[in-house]
């Protein structure tokens, strides 16, 4: 099966002590609905810059992380300050990240709709006219 990609901000990719390997931080929505943060470790050949973001400031640049759906990855998951190690398939990581990103988009959309729906604060300006 062909590799599938996850798109992440470059700030979520860190070099590791092992040459040619990087740690990628991902948000995951687990099957029970909890949100967790995980680090996966991939070879640098699995990382490809998103050419559509190359002209943006560094803080907005993105990279595609390619995962093989059938491969198993070592994952360090952090929840409420507790870290545990698991193994997940590439497909499980992709699905959990997609669910996390969908939830994030829905939350942003709801917040935007709420802010647009609120009445604008009334402002009154008074001008003083000098003699």
C-alpha cells in the first residue's frame, strides 16, 4: 500500500540524537474521544516540505510526513503530564490525527460563528467643539 501523508507545522518537527531521524509531534483523537499529543520518530526521507508554504514566514511553513499505513511506529504519548509508549500502525496514526484536526477545525468554526453572532459593542464618540 502506498504511503499516506500528514501535514504538520515545521515547528512540530525536531531533530533527534540519531542522525537521519526526526521526532514529529502530532495531535491525536483516540477512539474513546480523548485528545492526546504524541511524538513519532521517522526517517528524514519521510519528510517533504510543502512547496505551497515555502514563501511564508518560517512559523507558517508546513511539511508532509509520509507514513506507511501497514507499518508499526513507536509512539510516545503524553496525557496530563504522563508519558507512555505504544506502538501504532501508520493507518491508526493517520486516522487519529485526521479526527484530531477535524475536531480542531470544528472548534475554530464554532468560535468564529459565536463571535460573529455576538452583538457589536456600542461605541459612542463625542466631539467637543472649541470656541
